[in-house]
C-alpha cells in the first residue's frame, strides 16, 4: 500500500518536471514539445469547458483558443510562480470569462503584467513549482468532501457562489465558509514547508 | 504603502475561479495592483485551480485538433502578441491603479464628479448589461460622518486617497473593506483630506421608507 503510493507520487513528480522542461522547449518554438503539452492538457481543458456548460463544438473551439494563447505567451511562463497546470488553468479561466461569461478578462491580464514586472518571488514561491503542486495536491486529498464539492463547483463547473448555495440548498454564508476552510488548509500546507 | 485591510479569502477564491462580475472584478484587481500580499494569496488560490485541472478526467479532443491550433498560429497576423504593461499604476505620474485607469484615465483630479448630498460626490462607471453590480467612485468631504447603515448586498470598497474610520479600524489608501450584506457600519472620514474610494455593490433591493431613502446616498462607504 505505502509502496505503491510512493511509486505513484514519483511518477507524478516526473510528469510535472517534464512539463516545465517541455515549456522551456515551447519557448524555443519546439512543436513536438508543444504537442506533448497539448496531448496532456488539451483534453483536461476540454473537460473543464464541458463542465462549465459549453457544448462540445464550443468546448473544442475554446481548447484551440487556449492553446493558441499558450504558444504565444510561452515566454511568460515562470516556473517559480507555479506549475504548468496552474498557468494553463489561468489562461483557460480567462478565456472562459471572455467566451462563456461574456465579460472581459482584461483586469486579469493587467495583474499578470504587473506580476511579471514587479514581483520578487517570496520564500514560498521559491519552493520548486513541482514541490508546491504536490503540496496543493496533498491538501486537496485531505479536504473534507463537502469542501471539495464546493470548490469543484466553483473552479471546474464555473457556478456562481449564489448558485452553488441554491443547488446544495445551503445558506450563502456556509458556501463561503467552506471555501475559506479549503483555502486555509491549502495555505497551511504551503506555509509549513518553508 | 502599508495596507492593513485585505480581501476576504472567499473573495480571493471567486477571483481565482473567475466568478466575479465586472464591477467586483475591477475593484478586486485594483486592490491586487496595489497589494503584494493579496497578489501572492490570489496565486495560491489559482494553484488550487491548476491542481483541479490536473486531476480532471480527460475529455477526448477531436482528431486534427492540434493541427487546427498550429494552422491558426501559422496563418495569424504576427502583430497581436500581448505586450505586458509594466506599471501597477496606469502611467507615469498616475495615482490610479491600472485596472481602474482603463476606465477613468490616469488621474483622480480629472474625474467629473456629481454632487449627490452635502459633502458627497459620486462618479458612476458604466459596466456591461450582463454585469449586474454597480461600479462607482465616491468623494466624501474631510470630517464627514455617515449615519449608521447596512447594505442592500455585498459591497467592496477600495480607498484610493484620504481615509475613513469605523468600528473595523482606519481605512487608508490601498485598504479594502470587503463587507457582506449583513454588516452595518458608521464610517467617518478623517480630518484634513477628502476620502476618495472605488466601490462595487450588488444591486440593492429597493429602499423602502423615508429614512432609508435619505441614507441611500451613503450606500458605498
Ligand atoms: Zn491586500
């Protein structure tokens, strides 16, 4: 039991390292590296868009938008600010806002631009992206089911907080406090390792 | 800039998951432009999204999907690469955070205020029709006290200049008051300078009664 868990973690660790190395090659316009990034994340981004309410044709189209952006912005990916999956999630989220919510993601672009120029990595961020991602994964595994449900509905299914509350027949305050608890656990995981 | 009052964790997660309407997003992003602490915190909330994406089951893409991406890249104009804008504030000499500067220009002095009550001026910022919350700026005179009041819905107030004080403390430039619909407070602007702030407010239920109508100008502070 313990042995197989270790083996799985090692395989995941290698995968995450691979994607950082692949992104470095994508920056050099390496199409086969880009294809490997697409093969892993493309179907996950499609799943995200289907869960968010896009029909299959639109989900497919958004996947293409996301990877056009991944190629163009490859030079802005900085491993010290997080795993490749986090970076692709933020690109997918922004395009989801533009295309599914029909709002502007410009404020997110502004913040990203400020981060690129201004932010010195702090002690936590200097932890390897891979190590951080594993801590986040660990925090997710330990999350009570009711908290996990709420954050999946928010992040993956793109449900507004108020709609999560009505779907689960909970007061809005309970949804908020479950989100806060999930975040607190994540923060604790990341901070205890410095 | 020392910032004492930050975003609620639940608000950070709404930002990270993409669940803020236009008005709230502009206020949150304007605070993030001014606040390293919340920028780092937002990144953690985004890492949660990254891991959920990583763990999501894969939905097969269509055959030829990757080739379609490459084809779009090969045929696209080259000039549309994103150019990062380097400064937290709109431009040199600006006192307005970048996400707000896009809406009102670079200087607080240039805002066209409208007086709505003695010592209180307002400037409404237009938002898209599918974004129900209101976005506006308030100018409140030095020393002005606002009667005790609640809010019709959740409300986010970012101080841009000057300061006010209420039961939660002193709120100065960069501070954010992240209040839910149940909070009541009685702010008073500090002496010496007007307080200028940026507000996102959920559309309130219609105010009833003469007292509420008299207080309506003060909603937002
Ligand atoms: Zn802050």
